[in-house]
């Protein structure tokens, strides 16, 4: 095959939201096109009228864009080989069908769905492959033509040789052979007039000058049928690269049971698009030097379609989390704050109208609280450390700390000093602690644990050198749910201790 310019396509059917497996197929096509200065085409395969919906097409385009993909030709992008929606290409397919019928390479099939279904069941019951009997293949073409003109509905089938082998060299799977005995005459056009996938795909890939078909392995069994169609039309097939399936960790097909599978869900749960992109690229391909955290530009440089693995790729959410954490780490404070904002605003923690001071505060808070976060949907929970302070709702461990002997002394002393200090920063906090240590002789855990509980109503969380300034500065800002200052917190804890409402 003489290839002047590499042209690949992603050809989704808009019958649902785009899932991880298809997203990976789109990504590999995109990487291959871009690294070869080729063309990436988006073609919408919407000939299944009952299941295709415009809404899915729109979502699909949004999801691909969110991932960071772009295309040179497509229903929204235009191009010289359009239309790029199969439902708008019906007359093109029809032209080819007429040619195949006239040349005797295809024939009308009048068999009813019930009839075919019955044959299928009989074959399955007998333990044989359900292959079309070829009943209509022997009909007289003139007679078939007359029945069509008189209004009878028929499908169009391709005549496939009864015997022999059909083979192709897959760029990933190597040489593959198929026995023609196991391939019945495939339907090219359904009796509804809509082309079958295997037929439209051939004509479109040909007319759109596709050089490489990179798609999921679930299409391997379709490929011989497509090659037979190319032959019947005297066309040269493109090169094929079939990607192994994406599975869950338990080796079953990835499904909702394993976690998010639809691309938009990953955006909603707060994965960074470059991290998702990075992780998808590792599904079936490994970077040569083992460095796995990679930006788009690096992936473009390193990706190699020929090195894609033949075995199934395992979608490992933990690894995705790790990759996401690495990409989060790379963001500067402004980037972290900007991305955190929608998740926190939606949870009612941040005001819609953020002032400059709010943003500065959020940058600091995000810098501290985003550490170790797998995805942004965890942020409201993380930020509750600053926004929620309820000494009435302590866990058992915190309760037992407040019940300890040192707690009332430490907290009372701390409260008194804090009242006088008028506001707190970490240096003041450290000085106060020193004084309490000297005055009471209490030190170590007996000193620090009650103070942490008094300030945070928790037993773990941020280091106090980070926590104190966030809370103090936050308390001066207006939030839908105000942040309590350190003084307010200690006063509340003290009151709670004293009230002895205290089954603390
Ligand atoms: N519409 C087909 C699908 O979504 C395209 C397969 C192909 O790339 O040929 O699976």
C-alpha cells in the first residue's frame, strides 16, 4: 500500500455515552495521527436509527474535547470527505449497492426475520455455527428485481465464496486467517434501506481515504467480512490494528461494577483531563523507559502503535488515582485553586463570587488539603476540616482525649491565653504552648492531643502550622458557611467541656 499521508478515524456509534474502551481507541488514533503529521477524522456511525441519538453525539464530542482530543475532519469540523454522519450518506451507499447487484456480487434476500431466527436456533440447537443458508442467493435476479419493484422489502447480501481462507496482517495481532466456511453471506443493506455497519464502514473508510483502521478487538471477526466487501468493490483495504479489550482487575469486561466507565463520569468525579489522557495511553502500551507520568507532548513523542500489547489491558483505578495525584502535584497553586473551585462551590462551601482575597486563601488551602487527594470529588470532605467544627459530634477517640486528665487544664489555659492574644498565628501558638508547658508541667501527647481536638474537633488532619493560618484568615472572609476562628473553636470546646452535657 502506497501511503502518502496517514489518515485515521474514530468512528463511534452515538448509541450511549462514550466509555473507557472507546476513549482509549480514540486516543490511540489521535496519537498515531498527530505523531505522523497525519489526519484524524471523526465519523459518526449512526445507521442504527433506533438506538442513535443526537444527544449522544453532542456528549461524545464534549467528552472527546474534555480529554484533550481534536480532529481535522468531522460532523462539526467539516472537511473534504463529508458528510461525516453515516445517516447523511445513504445515497452514496446506494450507488455502490446498485453496482454490486448489477455485477452479480450481491443479491436481494427476502428471508423474514422470523425465518432467519428459526434457522439460527436450529443451528445452535444442533451445535453448529448459525450461518445463513444462502437460500436467496439462487433466486433469479430478474425475478428478485420484479418483487422489489412491486414493493416487497428485501435486504441485500454479499456473495461470499463457500470455501477458502481469508487473511490479513494486523499491525498488532500479526497474521490472522479465517475460514470462509464459517462466514455466511453478510447483510450489506438491511430491509429498512439502512446499510449494515460492515458495509458502510468499508465505503466510508475507502472514500475518506483512511490508511489505518485502529479499533477494538471486538471487530476482528468483522474484518474478514469487510475485506470481502473491499474485494467485491475492487478496492484496496486499509491496514488494520486491533486493540485488545479493556478489562476490570478481575479479568471480566470493564463495567459499572468496577467503578466509573463513562468518560463524563471521570470528569464529574474530578480527574484531571491530562491525567486521564495519560492513564488511557498506558492501557495496552508502556513507555520505553518505564516513566509513566507523562504529558501529552511526551506521549506524542514516545507512543508506538506497533508496540501495543496483544493482551487485554487492565483498568486499575488505583493506578489511575496515582497518576492523577502526580498530575495534581504538578499544578501551581493557582491551577489547583481553579480546579478545586467548582467542586467546593457545588458543595456549598465557596461563594459563587470569589474576591481576590478568597482566591489567595483558596490557593493556600488547596495547596495543603489537596495532598494525597485521588480525585477532586474528595475535596468537600477534605475541606470540611476547615468549615465544620462541631465539638458535639466527636468520634470515640476524640472523646476519650477530652476525657483525659490533662485536657481541661490544657484547654482552659489555652483559652485564657488566646483571649488575651487577640488572634492566633503559628508563632503565637508555639509561644503559648511553651508557656502552658512551663506552667502546668504537661507535655507531649497529653498537651498536643487535647489542643488538636479543641481546634479541629478531630484527632488527625493538617499540621497545625498550616491549619491555624487557614482558619484564622478564613474566619475573616465571608463564606456561605462561615469558618470559625481558633478562639471561637476553643471557647466552644471549653463550654462543651464545662456543660458536662458531656458524655463528651
Ligand atoms: N461504529 C463502530 C463502533 O463503534 C466502529 C468500529 C470501527 O472502528 O470500525 O464500534
